[in-house]
C-alpha cells in the first residue's frame, strides 16, 4: 500500500515538474513524501498487513 502511495506521489511530482514547471515548494514536498513512503515500505517489507 505504501509503495502505491509513493508511486502516485512520485508521478504527481514528475508531472508537476515537467508539465507545469512550477517551482513552488509543494512539488518538492510531494517528492519528499514519496521518498519517505518508499523508504518506509522497504523497511517494513511484506510482513505488514496494514
């Protein structure tokens, strides 16, 4: 589940950065959230059922 959320956030960041070229902090916050979610997903592994 966290992997899906991280992927969605990463795609949103790429879309916002490439398509709209907005240099607002919101785009970079999305990237940071995607990276954090991905790291949490890697640390928890497949053992978490939530």
